[in-house]
């Protein structure tokens, strides 16, 4: 696993486009913003990317109406030839560890209710906590998932943004 850089934008864009129905779409400028903040991680297979995780853990970000202490996953996407090999699980677990270390108490994400990924999120400890309408154009219903990170109170809370791990 490694953080994505500007050199990975083409790869991210292509995989995102191929899975647009499931993961939605960020333009290149938005992708670059998350990349430059270290909020896009690549899963590697034989040193080559096979998928990515895009999240927002910017403190105080006005991300929808989620409770404080929540880091939000916007996209997780694995190439078709690398699925069912625990690649997405590795990315999500790495984020859970990192987010917990930085004092977050929750991870959340929103997922269209008709796609196969609804079988993935419970397998990594997420549960549906609500449902809401997606964008008007497609009229979809989104499942809002959350996972509690169960911060261990014996661990010192590190001052954000010390994030040398990953
Ligand atoms: C959903 C997705 C990220 C899962 O990635 P993955 O690397 O294949 O997931 P994992 O191998 O870590 O799966 C862990 C478990 O989740 C469940 N799961 C994952 N994909 C599933 C599917 N398509 N159907 C049913 N269960 C599934 C299984 O229980 C699986 O364990 P198992 O393989 O031992 O049965 C991948 O299929 C994908 O990129 N899909 C397109 C984009 C997308 O839908 N992203 C999520 C919305 S943001």
C-alpha cells in the first residue's frame, strides 16, 4: 500500500471512470486535491496499483451532516482482476487503524443501495445507520454506513496531522 501521487491521477481516473455507476465521479481537480492531502491510498499487487481508497479526514471538514470525530470514505475501488482477494479489506482496515490512531471515533460512507458493495461493507464492520435520496438526476437511494472505531482510551491521542505511518 502507498499514498497516491500526482503521477497516479491517470490510473485513478481510469479506474474511477470504469466504475462510475458504483463510486460516482470526481473531476481531476478534485482528485488532485485529495491526492495532495494524502487522502488517496493505493493497494498494490506486485508493486503495481490494483485499486484505491479515497477518504476525507480533514479536521472540521463540513462533510454532510455527520457526527464529529468521523472520517468519511468517498470511494473504494478495486480492479476487476484483483477482487475477492481482500484488497479492499486491507485498505479499509489500514484506514481504520490510522484514523483511530489520530483520534477519530467513526468511519462512514454512503453507498447506492442496489450495488454488490452492500455485501462488502458489513464484512469490514460497517452497519447501515440511515438511508437517504441521492442526486436528483438518478433518483437513487443511498445507504449510510458507519463503523465505530472504538478508540482505546489508554492510547494517547496524537496531534493531527502527524501521519508518518501508512
Ligand atoms: C466492492 C469492492 C471494493 C470490494 O473489493 P474486494 O477487494 O473484492 O473486497 P474484499 O476481497 O476485501 O471482500 C471482502 C468480503 O466482502 C464481501 N464481498 C466483496 N465483494 C462482494 C461481492 N461482489 N458480492 C458479495 N460479497 C462481496 C465478501 O464477504 C468478501 O469476502 P470473501 O471474498 O471471503 O467472500 C470491489 O468489488 C469494487 O471495487 N467494486 C466496484 C466499486 C464499488 O462498488 N465500490 C464501493 C462503493 S464506494
